C-alpha cells in the first residue's frame, strides 16, 4: 500500500494561523509588535527568493520585518557592527543572517553568527541555544527540525519509545533533530558518512529523517515497512528543479508516511521562523 503523503502546505497553514493569533494577542496585551531583521549579504538568487518570502510572510503575520541588504564586499567588522546595532535595537526581537555568505566571508561564518544575542537568535544556531537544547532547557530551536517535530505532532504520530534514525549530523538539522526526538522519548541513532551498515540501521527506524544533501540517497531497501519518512533534503538538480534525499517513487510504496520535496517540511521552516520571532519577543519582555 502506498504511504500517506504529509503535505507541508496544510501543516504550515495551521501553524502560521496559530502563531498569527498569538502575535495579535501579544501585541494587544503589550503594545509591542515583534520585529525581525534579516541580513542578506550579496546577491545569491536563491537567498533573495527566501528573504523575499520571509518578508512577505512577516507582513501577513503582524511582524515588522526589516531586510538589510549589504554588498558582498562588506568587511567582517562592518558586518559585526550591523549585528551589534540590531542587538541594541529594542524594536528588533529576532536577527537572521542569511546563509550562505559570499566566499570571502565563509571563514567568519560562525564568528558572525555567534555575535547575535542568543535571545534574538531566531535560527537557534548560537552555541548557547544549541547547548540549552541539548540539556532540555527553553531556547531558540532551529526552524527546520522544529518544523519536522511540529508536523509529526499535528499528524498524530507518536514518538514515545519509537526508534528514530537520522541520516546526517549537521549542526543545523541532524544534531538538533536528535535532541528534539530525545526530548520526545524516542530512541535516537544518528548516522553519517562514516556509519557502517547504514542500510541495516535505517531499516530499524520507525521514524527515518533524511538530512544528507544527496538526491535519492534513501532507497526502499533502507525502509522498515510502514515507517515514517521525513525528507529534509533540498537538492538543486537543475536551475528550476529541486529534489529531496529520498527516492520518493519507490520509498512511498513501502513507508507508512512520507514527506515530499518540494512541498514537504521545507514549507514549515518559515512558519517556525515566525513562531521563533514571537518567542523571542516574549522572552525579551521577561
Ligand atoms: N539559508 C537557507 N536556509 C536558511 C536558514 O534557515 N537560516 C539561515 N540563516 N540561512 C539560511
């Protein structure tokens, strides 16, 4: 039997509607409009689309959005000064430094990200937030893994006691996903490029999360019949065509639930950015 497809659109709408309502309540109670600043350096076309989407979504949600466009030749120190200004701006509750940075700034990526006040770190990339997440404390959680968890919750898929296997150990998806699944009482295995017997390990998963960055990496022989398969991959295979990490056509015949790419968990990332901006605004009032 073919898997139930978990379409991101339905869940993203529900989550955005919920957050929009909470933002209205917050603004009414405090007189404060949550503010998000997005810094984009250079002219990467994909980043420009993402940033435009963030800006439009903020407007729909009742969030003030400021897009700061900087030339690719900007120095590290000028960028740090921009971040510090935003850290000190009480109208800005969330700061996002759009990645990737231009080549010349690559080596400073972490240094720059770590300049963002952890309370305003809506990406959840700051080590203070990563550390808090790993010890189960309240923090800013990276948007993509948070979106995956919210989708599973809304789909009524229980995680307690389940075997979860994550393929990919990135700081942005794999590791935070592992911590979120642990917090939901799943038994978690994180696989990566040095993992032996990946196929056998993946086939034990009740929940399989693919975050590798390789098209069609996850094949049907890696799937336990009826498993929940979450595809976090965004692989550009042609100028206007993206695909996930999962071989969707064959895997969907074996899985119980599957997220498509495009149209899956990617759509929840922006919904979670809105959620995190509200959370940040709330945290900064206390
Ligand atoms: N570029 C693509 N996705 C993201 C994201 O979630 N955060 C940041 N900062 N940059 C990105």
